[in-house]
């Protein structure tokens, strides 16, 4: 006799897998447009993993989706917080996981896209177990930054932790100070925590458990030849300058100490405003730093995740066809990226 208690419709629905479509790629690869196309087709929502678009006060330099996109499709974590409020990857991960749980109650598929891979990785797989750092250490390093300049801190980091120095954006003072403060607080290089941190097992790259939902991860990436990608970066930078990026950066110059402003597109103009470099040098530095950032993104994506890479003109149809095959029980999601 079957004594299994009856299962409610809500419970049965919760047991059905959900799908998180991850649309990734380097900066300027066209993630925003493809995510919007998919969201419109599937009548779903977009979760942004972008550590600059999250700030409501930033404009041109953050390169947010067009207003028409934001009005048509819900975009979460855009204009989410203020540059004047502290905000961390850990805070984003907690809030994003809570949001995913709520929105998967209404959608079978959600889309996640953006270029802040630390935010992405922290949300899906957790943070490395780095101990808390005494705030006085950070204040000391910020004073060293103001007195000696960033090159002095970079030189120091290369001496004590060359592995981290090779992986982080050395033009970003926030990243450099973070690496130094961890070493000063713990006596261990930041890279040692990466090596023993939350590295997902192969099966975790295809499915995670979030509250009552089994979420299958579908990884897609936009592929461009390197020369074409760099040309897109240069063109986008020129467009942002034409639309007023330099004036926006000048407005934020008095707030250059804020973590949200220590990022490419803004920080390169601050030495120009201080009279230390010329405007052409500042513009060159913006383009160079963004191209270097794109290279690091590509390296991390290829090394870490089982991504199905497609050129932009094929990716939308590839994503829709993949979902159709899964729903028709013709494909195993773990086999779609091999």
C-alpha cells in the first residue's frame, strides 16, 4: 500500500528544475543586447553582475543599458545603491541569491549577465574564506597611496605576492590595497586563499541548489577575434567621450577616493585634472586599461567555466535552441558545453 503523502502543486512545481542562462564575455562584447533579446523572447528578467552599473549616480562611464531596455524588461542590480555607501561582493552575493530565490518562484528561466566575474563567482559558488581585516590597516595603506602613489604599492605587492600581482588589475587601487591588507593582516598572500578557496567541483558548474530550487547553469559566451574586440573598445570609448565622459569624470574628481570611482573610465582622467598628464595620455590610458581588463576576463572565463562560445550573430539562436532541446528532453545541460 502506497503511504507516500500527496504532494501539493506548489511543492511539485518547486521540485522542477530552474534554468539560469549566463551570458558572459569580455567588456564591449555585446552582452547587454543579447541578454535583452533573450529576455524579450522568454518574457523573463535579467540579473546584472556589474560592479559599476550597480551605482545609481554613475552615468556615461558605467555604460548602463539603454533606458528603453530598462523600461521594457526588469533589470536587477542596476542603479541599486549609492557610490557613497560601502558595498562589497559578499553583500551582492547575499542579495542576489535572495533575489534569485524570489524570482524563480515566478520564472522557469532567468538571465544573468555582466563582466564583474568576482560578483558572479561569489553568488554562485561562495566567497573565499579570507579573515576580516582591521580597518586601521586599510587606512594606513590609503595614506601610503596618497603619499607615495600607486606605483609604490604595486612594486611592494609584486615583491610579497607576485601571483596576485599577475592576476589583478594593477591600475585599480582598490584591488592592490585589498591584496596588501590581506597580507599585512594574515601574513599570507591573497593568492593562497584563492588556491584553497571555493573552487567548484565539476558537477557544481552545471547545477546548484538554492533554497528549494535545483538551478541548472547554462553557460554561454560571446566570442570576438581579438583585433575586432579591441576596435569595439576603442569605438565605445570614443563614443563615451563624445557623450560627455570627461565632464562626468571631472564632476567626480573631488570624490576620487571613493571605491566606486577607482575604476577604468574615471580614474585615468584624475591625473589629467591634477595636471600630471595630458588629455591624449589620459584617453590612451583608458583604452589601454580596458583592453587589459578584457584580456583578463577572457582568461578567467576560459579557465574557470564550461562556456559554449559563439560569435554574436549566432548566440541568440544557440541559446534558444539549447533551451528548446532541454525542454523536449533531448539534451543534458551538462553536455551542452563540451
